[in-house]
């Protein structure tokens, strides 16, 4: 079995558009909070939508966030994980890329707040699966 590999920024940006769900984490008044979101990639930024009254919406007013995206393959036990750390920027609805407008939300409902995260730090790891045997 190969040891885990550290992913460079280029590899991270190649993997990020292949998934639809991320976890956003931040340090709030009650400690660390983590929520799942649908997201998309446009350029070298991550985008998601939320409501201004949600805990995430309140934190997104210039707050520092971590966004984690993972992919797991249980069949061969391979996986990768990318973590982007950056500052959340609220973006007016007229200034969002088309990819944000087309983003499919897994949980229906209005999301009036578009959030852009331009990573200041991007890290990733890949775990290689077990060797397949003939048999």
C-alpha cells in the first residue's frame, strides 16, 4: 500500500469541482461550528449560498472560514480531502458567476446570500486504496 500523498494547489483545484458538498467550519461565539453546504467553483474561488439570519450567514460577514471537501471510495478504500482556508466575502446577487446561479441545492429553499471564499491557504491529501487482487 502506498503512503498518503500531499496534494499541491494545482491538484486541489482539479479535484474541487468534482464534488457538490462541502463542510464549512468557523470559530463562533459558542466554539467551533461546522455545517454542510452545496458549493461550486468559479475561477479560483469557492462559492456557496445561505440565509443572512443563519449562523453561517452571520459569520460570513468577513469572517475566517475553513471549507473541506472530501471524496471517499469505500470499494477500494481510497480517498482525498481538500481544505481551503480564507475569508468569507458577501457578494451582491447581480455579481455572482453563472455557476452559482446554476448550482443545484440538495435541500430546497431560498438562499439570498451568496458567499465567496478565495483561499489564502489550500491543502490536500490523498489516500491510495488497497491493491486489487485477481481471484
